[in-house]
C-alpha cells in the first residue's frame, strides 16, 4: 500500500503513460496482429491462407505484387500497394499468399495485421517495428475504407508519404478495399457540394489513395474463370468429381449466392470436399 500522496500521484501517472512497448521476439512467428489497450504484437501461430498457385484469374496483380514484395524483402526500393475492386476476388488472400511464398526464401520477412479501427495507434506501432531494423515488415490493413466524418484516414497519411519521421525503411503498407479512393462516392460528392472550395475538399479526401505507389484492380470473374478456380482446388486437394456434376453443382451454387467470385468458388469447394470426406 502506498501512503505517500506523491507516490500515489506518481503511480497514477505511470498507469496513464506506460513505458514504451519493447520490441517483441520477432523470431517467435512470421505473422503478428497489432492489439491496443494495452499495445502489443500478438504472434500468429498459423496464418489462414491458400497457396499462391491456387489464386487464379489475378495473374497480372499477382506478378506485380510478388515482384514488389521481393524487392522489399531484398532491401530494395518498393511501393506501398492498394488492392481494390470486386469483393471476394482474392485481394487479402493474395497478400497473405505472397507473404507465405516468400517467407521461406526471406526468413526475416514478417506480416503484421493492423485493424482499421486501430489506425490512430499506427505511429506507436511503427516505433515498435523501427526497433527491429534487420526484419522486414508487411503492414497489412484489410478492408480499408472511410465513412463520413471518419478522421482515421489522417493517421495513415503520414505513414504513406509525409511527416518528419516518415515510414521506417523496414516497413511497407499493403491495404485492401472495395473502393478505389477508399471513400464512398456520395461522400466525395457531398464534399464537392458543401465545401467553400469544392476542389480542395475533394482533393484532400482522395489524396490518401494517391499516396499508394501501386494500385492493383480486381474485377469480377466470368463463368469460365469461376469453374477453373474450382477445378484447381479439386486438383490440389485430390477431390474426385466428374465434369458434368461439377458444372451443374457449381453453377447452381453461384446462382443461389447471387454472385460469382473466388470466394464463392472456395465456399462451394469446401462444401464439396466435406461431402466427399476430404480434409483441407
């Protein structure tokens, strides 16, 4: 028990302003999730991902992001990347698959997931990652978007391009979003219609996406690509099914979902593998 009032005040201030987080043991895992309250990097023992060669229909984006990530892992200049476009077409899967493909070759390549709601803490996270200059970190923010009156995007601007400290040399940011400019069109139009200087208001909003050096677009797949994805999964996991049955079931599956994407293809395959007694 602390009796001295000054000691009590000092203890209270210490709780309000804890000591800076020390860098964790980055050799404990290849993937981490950033958590706040309190700040910490939680190691991830098993990353949920699919092999890179099973991601079909995204060849150009795959090759571009793979080359960019390889440059970064080698300590060469590389760009932050925004993967945008149709939902369920493998944006986040591609980021995780590329890390999985390169982490064996480059043992110090790590991936750190940052949740959108934790963006205000990104400066503290960068200070932690800066303490491990020998490691290379892919900072991964999935499903990044901003709504009206959402000021979180300002926390990200200095990370991408700007600020006195800037982004550490050993960190690169990969983000996924369904929106090319990270903000809904009606929000941009509202800014244009209500601001004193409409062009300046819109520019301030969309400039965030401009700070990504790579824009990789993902578009809805056609029926042939959808079926090819399922055939690829069947071949990789040795699930036997005749072509006519696969065609009929897969088309019915996507019709009941009202959409056709890589995610829908994987969901059908999971159902098929379960019915055939195959673990994946």
